C-alpha cells in the first residue's frame, strides 16, 4: 500500500486497493495538476451524463465542482493542497447510475506546459523552461521534441508518466514511452525505455559538460501511439534519488538514510517516518533545486533493522542478526552474495521474504536461499506468488544458526541493487478481496435506492482454517449490510447491501474486516483490492494499483421488486430442483429482466440463461447438485439485469437459504438380460441412507426403445430392501447392451418434491435362440460279410504228421 505526507527534507506518499450501467472514464485532460492551484479536469468517456461526485482515495485533493457537460464529458474542478506530496492520486467518478473505473491523476510542484504541435522535427522543437512539466500526446509514429538550455555542470533529470497514467484493458491506446536527451549534434547522450524505479516508464539524467542547448525526445518505444497516448514529462534540475538505503524503518522514528542519485552521486538524509505501519511508503526528496516528481519506496513496520556488514559473502561466516528482524543491504557489485544468520528454535515456523523489485523498485532480481545449521540447503526461491521477489516459509527441524543468502538472478549488482529481507514468525491471519464479476475490472458496488446490491468476498487463509466473519466500515449513508459467515473449508461468501427507500444519491469508500471464530478472536485481516489499469498482449499485466478500500454508491431506484421464493425442501446430492423467481413491476415497466446468480455453491449447477420476458411475472430456474455438492446451507442471490436509457442496470434478489443434503437412497444396479419378446423382472436393491419426512417413490427411467414397463413407479417404504420392475421387451427393441437405465427417486414433502437421480443400470437384449429341429435318421448299415480267415500256417511238426497220414 502507498501513503502520503509532506516532510521538511523528504515527503511521503501512499496508496494501497457488478457492474451494470457502468460509466467509463477513458481520458483525463489535463492529466495532472499543480499543487496549490485550482484546475478544471475534463473526465472523458461514456455514460457520464448523470455524474454527481468524485471520490478521492487519498487526502489532499479537494473537489470543488462536478459538472456534466454531456454523456461523454464531465468537468471537475479540483484543488490540490499547497503542500501535497507530488505523485499519482486515485480518483473515481460517481454517477447516479454507477461508479467509473479508477484513474490516476498526477500532482506536481512544477508549472504545466501544454504540448504545442508541430514539434515532430529535431530542427523545430518546442522550447520550454527548465523545471516544468509537459502535458502531451504521442500519436501513431509521432515524435515530440522539447528544447532546454543548460549551464556547464548542471544535471538535467527527465522522467515520464505514460503507462502509469493510462487505462487500457484491451491492449489498445497504450503509450509505452521512450525518452532521450540529445545534444546539438543530435547524438543521444542519455536515454531510457523502461526503468527499475518507474517500471515501464523511463527516467534519464545528463550532466552538461559545457553550456549549450539540449533536446528531449519523447516517442512510443515501438512507434505506436494514439490520441489517448497521453504523457506527463518532467524536465528539470530537481533532485532524483533512485535508491534509499536502508529500505525502511520503524514507525515514529527517523531514518538515517543514504540516497543514491540518478547521476551516481550519494547524499545523506534524515527521514521522519509515520506513526503507522505501511506495506509500501513513498519518499519524495526536496531541496533548493526542486521536488522529486515521484516517490522512492520503502517499508515501515515494527521490525528492527539490521544493516549488512561486509564481508558477508560466505554463509558459513554469516553475521548473526535478530529474529524477527529486517535485514537491509545492497548487492553492490556483480557476483556479490549477502548472507545473514539467525538463531532458530526447533519446531518454530519462519517466514523469509525479500523485498526488492516489486516493492522497492530495485533493479535486483533476487534469489533467496535458506541453509540449515550444517550449511545444507533447506529451501530456495526465485520468483514466487506471481512476483519477481522470492518468499520462503519453513519449519525449523533443529535448534541453531540458520543462514539466509540473497543474490541477483543474473549475477548482476551495483550501488542501486538494494533489498530488504524480513524474517518473521508468522501469526495466523486472513486476507480479503472482492471477487471480480467482470473480467479484469475491480469490483464496485451499486445499491439502488430502495433496492439491493451484492458482492462476493474471497478469503485467503494463512495458518487458520476456521470460520471467518465480516464487519464493514464506511458504507454510504442509508445503506446497511447483511453478512454471512465463511465456514471452514469455504473460500468465499456474499454480502448483500440494502439502501433505504428514502436514501439519497451518495457514495463512499468502504473497507471490510475479517475476524476468526470465538476460539480464535485474534485472527483477523482486512480488504485489499487490486485495480488492473493497463493490460498488454495476452492480457499481460503491465500496470496496476492497490487500495485498501472499495467504492460503493447509492444509485437510481429500480422499477420493480423481485424475489426468489424460499424452497421448503433441500436439494440432495445427485438431485435437482427448480427455484421460482417472481417480479412485481412498477406501472409502465415492461422490460425483459435477465437473471444470473451472484455465485454458485460448489457442485451446484444453476441455469443462468433464464429471464422474465415482457408480460410475464415469474420464471422457474432449474438447478442440479452433483455427487460432490457441498453439504450445508448456502445463501443464494440472483442478479437481475434490465435495460435503461443509459445502459444495463442491475438489482439483486433478497437471499434465500438453499439447503444441500446428502443422498437419501443408495441403489445397486444389476446387470439384467432378456430376449426379444420376453418379460424380464428387473430387481433393484435399495438402501435408505437416512430418515426423512414425506412419502417416497422411485421411477425407473431411461429404458431402451422398445422396452416398456407397466408400473415404472414404485413406492419405497422404510423396510423396502428392493423394488421390482416388470419389463416387456418387444420385438422392436434393439439387440445389444443398453446402459441408460437410471432411477429418479422422489420424496413429497409440504407440496414440494425432493428429487434424486441415480444410475446407470445395464440391460442386455439378445436374439432368441433358434428352435431345435430333429436330425434325419441315417440308414442302417448292412453287416459286412465275413471273409474266410486265412489258413493258419502249419508248424514243421504238424506238416510231418500230415505227410505220415497220407
């Protein structure tokens, strides 16, 4: 979060962060103001004709007048406090029908010069004075030139606000600025595309070797641009630190800091720190030459600061530091390692987090290692949690000195490669944010007069898994909130906002606090909201802004009342139900009203294509529950959309309580078979899983074509163990396996029906076997004639006997 205050030597600046007839602000003109002066800013966009006020997230900007010129322009007169810290300040235009997207307004200390075309040629630049801010536009293939005079030894600092004051979620009309300083011979003596401090906006410096005239060039880095490619170019001899060391301190103390300037020189400064803690706190330098146009970033919290002491490259000899503590230093040269050691206790969980590129805007792409007492690696981290800064949590397995090491991913280094390592023993907590209901657009809440608005709050838990309850602070006048606890295991819950019938159009910035259950009263957290301001190719996030408050407005009343009829019975897993939505129209209102749920409970499918058409006053919306649907009670809220002359508006229904229960019955589906033309008894074992009120029945559905059942519905009594369905397989049925059979169980209670669907069973249909036919008799075979046996050969003795007889 970024915060702001003005100090004698240095100043501080801070930030931190459904829609229907949403106004859109595409452009501010001018894009910035001078502190201490009144300025009329043109808010340009669409659906702006009913603009009523402007909300400022940060103090110091007074809104004097809001005047709608037409549907695409609103003139807003503002006055920035004379001592307001230079930087970017978030504004939100409010209309009577909605809340516009957040835009950043530049506030500076130098006079503003309007770009004067033609200034495209080096030989015909626009002459400007030093220490001024140019408000300009880069169109396609446009190059803007500005000329200044320098004395020998003067340091010229140039920085640009391009991406940082843009708004584009569709990769269009984006200025990615490139700036350069050219000498009289047209040679670039300094240039910048991106920069560590300003990210995709650049800054460059040049010290004049002699008196002369120099030219500043501004263009898009790829020669794109558009009529919305606006920029603010700060040109002067103002101080421009690029690094503050150490990168933070404790609240209500003075930070004795070293400032590394853009020309490589160093200064010392004493920085009074605020009395509160800040995740990201801006420091702006002021001296006799001027005020820095944008802040440097540090952290302010209760951790004692330990500065590195060289040499500390060797983890085995790492100096011992406090824990909890913040270890600050610089990767001062290529190949440098910085190491720290702390005494860890066995069984204690430690968090080690590096702040460099993301928070401090350091060029350091940090890599983090944590080592055990024996110098073995416990864990390592490069990028983490979608950021380039590393993060590690670990449980100490033994007492003793644990070491932390940091270095640059590409083994770079230099005097601006600063870092801050925070080692803590984290406490349980929760984080809250508003769920986007429109892709990439930070959620805002419109509450119609006499009607309702709603939002979904997403909870992230850190070492806490219990129930989370919400408290809201800062609601608009006339608005009350209905909150629902987030039970253990659930990630989100709705909040319904209701505006009184006599409420007036008004708006405010509000926050939400989350708190643990009765057993964990110290567990807590608060809202943080991210505003995506510029998305590039493939929806790549190029620039965004965080706040700790969201916007809510009381808007025009809706011309109807709408409700969902509270069902008397639950929906069960594998079940279905219909919800009845009724509308009471005001006289003359005949528009179609489309319906869509604010959210769906896990495992619950709801038809979001239904609407109440002209001439109708109700509609049934089917819902289903799968086998893993979340058992419990869920508030169900529908958003009702309708057309107005200024776009689509929305109202929400009062919440109903949808009860989700487990299945009532369990079936064992058999595999049955039968032949064409046969009767089959399909026996279905059933088990009643729990007691219930009402009468129960089960219907066999999904029978194959050609299969009929005279009594497809059977009663289920308490002692029923099986139900039998007599099936008739006709000759027209298709032979084969059919896995389409399922059951629909119904329990009738208080005029409603609880429905549970189960399946699938299998029925195999066969062709009948052909009838058996007697085989023809074979003729009897005649006995074969016996051939005379061949004479038995006589032995020699027998032969002699025969001869003697003769």
